[in-house]
């Protein structure tokens, strides 16, 4: 399905992060020449341990996507750009909105502008987020749903996404975007909840401590990282993806309480406590959310392969031995 990556030159921004490093691993196995760009700013999820097994087979450039000069050099001669660098914390975006604006919006525009000037044929896939829909009017949420972000992060991610579509439509830079839902798996950030609450749950479980479930009734959908990597590769390799935006997602949705029970079943042990939703989070909480991924399934043939129990088992097994590298 992805045979056309053999010998391809590939640039991954946010490449030392959770999804970027898993993507790099798949591409290395396919024979691609991979360059990772990452700022390694502590809050943003980059971790050199994520590539400990492939570091001899890739190039790593420690650079910030806000640095126009280094990007001008990096983008030349590349066949594909997987644009995954971003500030993911909703709370951080509210306390420091300007940094979020620089990384998730301004830097995205300058990346595309650099591509336009120095490598207009590069194929670009942008990692967007379900967060830009805000509180859903209906479920499951499809791509026709109104965009109504509830925080600064969502507004900037929305701008970043639409810059990609604009540059596809106006300048013929082949670009597409994936709206990711809750991605989890080996390599995810577990020292805090900046990426997803699941990281904290898994960490506490592995440490033998109870974890907290806020509310418990909210419905969510989750994608195992291998399925997300697959979606990125399918998007990059199909002409039908050009200029399009796709939701990822999974069936059926599960409540947070059910998610906690499944995680404990996967681990074979553990306990959790239900607590009230904190007031400061409630204002930007979106309630129930799960995606309709029919469009990517019908257009590109993608659908998730890894069930939640299996994905949780793999994740818990990984952090049972790798946890020290993520704290």
C-alpha cells in the first residue's frame, strides 16, 4: 500500500515526539531517507529516547519550526513533509496565547511559504485536531460540522490547518490535513496531561497508584498510534487526498469510566477514583465527542485496525520497562 516511500526523502517536524517518532520508524522500515526536525522544548513532547532504536538510520536536526532560516535549508530536496510539530496543551494556550499563536499558526504559514519558494512539489500532510470542532452539535462529528474552537489552541490549529488547504488550492502545493482524535500508544507523553489524560492514567497504573477519572460519563474515541501512522502514510501517497481534510476516529465510542475499566483489564491490575470535573477545565471542556471517519474510509480506504484492549495492552507493556525514559 505504501511502496512508494522506498528511497523517498522525508522531513518530519515534531519528529522526536510521540507520533513523529512512530512514523519515522515505519518509514525507515520502508527504505525512506528520514530527517526529523524537533525543538526539544521540554513542554512539547520531543524525547530522544523515542528514536533510540533507529537513531543510526535517520538524520536529526534540533531546530524550532519558528526558525525560518533553518527550515529554508531543510525543506529543499525533500519529497514529503509530515508536519506534526505543535503546541498541544489547551491549558498552556490559555495561559500563554502568544506562544501558541507563534507555533500553531504563524510557524505553519512560514513553513508553507518556504515550501512555495523553495520546494513547491513537496507533498505535505498536516496533523490537525478534533479540538477545532468545539462542543459538538451532533454525534458522531463529520467534516461538515461547524468549526467552533473553545480555546486559543483550537483557533490556532484551525488557522494552521486552513493555511495548508489554501496553499494547496492557490499554489498547487499538494497538502492535506488529518483531524486527530485521542491518539495513544508507546512513546506518548506520560509525565503530565499536556498531550492526553491517558498518559497520566498509564503512568500511575504502571507505578501502582490509583488514577483519577474526571466525571466518567463523557464519551470519547481513541486511535492507537499505528493506525494514525497508517493514515498519515495513506494521505501522503494518494492523489485523492490533495486539498482534503479528514477525520480520524474509532468505533464504538467509550465512556471515560469504561476506558478506565478497559485499561485496568489490559494491565491485569489497578484502581481509579471518580472525581468532579475541575471548575477551571469545565469552561473549555467539549463534553461527549466522537468522530465519523466515513470520509477517509470511502476516499482512501483507511480504518482503524487495533482495538482498544489490544492497544492498551501494548501501551502498558511498553511503559512497564520504558517508563524511566519518559519522566
